[in-house]
C-alpha cells in the first residue's frame, strides 16, 4: 500500500511538472520566433526610380531621388507604398506624411517584428531637378560632316554661315529665333522623365524648311535636320542611356544627347559647345566625288548635328 502511495505521488508530481512546462510549439504558433523587420519596398510621392534599400545587421538605410518639381517643402513628403516583412508592423504606412529634416534630408521609419524586435530605418531624400525644364533659346545649328575625315574632308560648319546653301527666308536662319519650352508630365517606373515640348516659331513665325538650294534640283534634307517637332511634341529623358527622345505628331521619333562641354569627333577633331546642345548622330554616305564640298558635308555625309540652346 505504501508503495502504491509513493508511485501515485511520483506520478502526480510528474503530471504537475509537465502541465506547467510551456509547449515549445506555442512560440511558433504565436510567431515569436519571427524576428524579421525589413523594409522590402518603399515608394514616396515624387520619387524618381526605385529606392536603394540596404541592411547590414542593425544598420538599415534607404535612399531615393525626389523630384523637386513636386514641391520643396520636405516636411510633407507622402509615403505612397510600403512593403515590410511578413507579420511585422511599421511606424508609418501608405498615406503617412513624413518630415524630412531640412539639414540632413533624413527621416526614420521603425519596423517591429512579430517577436517584438525594433529596427530603425534611416531614409535619405536626394533632391532631383530635371534640368530640361523651362524655356531654351535656339542659338545655332551646327553640322559635322564630310567624307574622308582622315584626309581633311570633314569639318564643323554653322549652317547659317553657309547662306548660299539655303533659302534666305525659310532656311536654318528661320530657326534661330525659336524657343523650346519643356514641361514635366511624369516619371516612369525606371526613373525616366517625360513631358511636352513646345517649339515656338519666334518673332518671324517661321520654322526652318531644310532644303539644300545650292544644287539643282534642290535636295530636301529635313530627314537629317528636322529633329525637334514643330509646335508641340513630347519628350522622354532616359537617364540609364543618357538620351532624350522627341516624339512627333505622327509618332515618329528622334533621339539625341543633351550635351555640354567639349565633344571629340573623329581623330583629333573636337567641338566646344558654348552652353548646351541637343546633339544628334546622323548617318550619311561617303561621297568621294564631292569631298571638300558643302554638298558632301550637309547632304551626302552629315555625321553629327547640334541644336545649340541657352536657358532663358
């Protein structure tokens, strides 16, 4: 009988101890094992391209480009979207307005894991200004062309300096009182900016009609030189490729670089751009019969074309 009592006491104690012990699956069920507190994706109103998200241990940083055309008040930058680790919570959510410090241009979002671990994410705003915006005056049209550059057959010429090659009223000179006004419509997912461009015909009300008149019959070379739409067109600036693409009313396009400084041409030939220029690569054909001739440079084998502009 005594042995039975002892066995019952041992059994009761074991059951009591077992019932007090926490089931290890409880922590799994409660999610306390999950200490993930990452920001996986983030988008702000006015953001250009994707944010740069980095984490090493407890060091967590994000940087993004911000289009200053959206406004310069950094105390009211709206968070449009936030993706975080499964089950975690954050101190901000879609629609939250963050205050970025004017001096450091930073703000903080704290992400808390299911298990209660916090991580502060330091977010840095990098101001971005689209330099195309505004009004630019066309100051000159230049061509680098010619067959046999190694033999001195190519060179740079200002089109209006060759007045005998064009109509006095509707030649390249008609373009030099024009202005180009760029406005921003939006930004693509890859960070390319786009908008409208208005090519104003200036005080003479004329656009250049690029007809080479120094040859009979005359030669229409608008295919080479009508690179910016008359009136209103659209533009897209791709920062990955460094190009600006203009789209005409008929959906045709032309692509250039927005150049400045010194350009190296063929061999040792260079051109210094006084301010800025829309620079187009042209594809002509060698014309050995007319080497050293204006016909070769402008009609047969133009190689590069600049529309020089100055900000107004």
